[in-house]
């Protein structure tokens, strides 16, 4: 495997990994934002902290709940990166 091919492959996998890692927090924030927006429109309460505080709490919970899964993804990616170094040809 050439070094250019390795760099392109690892970069593509790293971008996908970043997307997968951020997905639980983004989905949780999107769900809470939608619920808060519906509640805010229904009750006509326009408070800035009404949307911020619940999102922050739910995102922290989502990050804590998905921590094991994220850790295993990162460990697998790191192991693959380090194990593939020996297969790189410098030509």
C-alpha cells in the first residue's frame, strides 16, 4: 500500500468516524429542539433559556450514554491506523 493511498483511506475513515461520533448528540439536540419549539409556539413563551438548558442537559446525557460505543469506535480506528503503518511502502 502506498502512503498516498493510506492517507486518503485514513482521512475518509476519520471523517466518517467524526460523523458517527457526533450523531447521538446531534440527534438528541434535534429532538429536544423540536419538542421545545412546539412547546414554545403553543404556549407563546419566548424565553432564550427555554431552548438552551434542556438541549444542554440532553446532549450531556447522550454523550454519557454513548461513551462506551464512541470509545470502542475510537479504539478500533486507532488500532487500525497503528497496525497499518507496517504495511506502507515508501515508494
